[in-house]
C-alpha cells in the first residue's frame, strides 16, 4: 500500500494542483509562472521585453556551445586514453553507440571524380 501514510506521520500539504500542472497559485492552463523581475533599487516589476528574451536566449546558446566544446574535448581525451565508446557514453548520459555517432570521426565528404570520356 504505497499511498498509506506511516503511523504518526502527518503528510504535508500538496504543493501541486490536482492536474500536476504547477503550484496551486498557477492559473489553469499555465504550466509555469516565472517570478517577476524587479528593477534594481525599486519595488516595481521590470518589464520583460523581446530584446531581453533574445539576449537571454543568445547567452544560453553561447553557454551551450561552450559546454559542447568541453564535452568534445573530454571525449577526445578519453579516446586517447583508450576509453571505449560505452564508457564515454555512460559518462555523458547516452549509449556508447550514440556517443560514437555524435562525437566519433566524421566521414570525409565523397569527392566525385570527373568523367573521363
């Protein structure tokens, strides 16, 4: 009986609504309501603009590219030390075959030879 409380245990109030969409203060249909940003030194909410969102996305993209570069470097070092693709895959949270496909040597593009008639 997994839903039976332990003897002498009082369960905490459920923090999520009945449909598990988010905190109880979140209106139906809204999956997540981020905290309002406050303008520095004031109590007034800082409006979120399209420019700010683009800037945040650009920062996240650069961070992802840096992280991907560090992963590639780690994979190369692991392969140089004789690690198998399965070991590398486990270390980065994927299968060995997936790691080999993603980080393995890329095949060189096929060069078409000119027709010799």
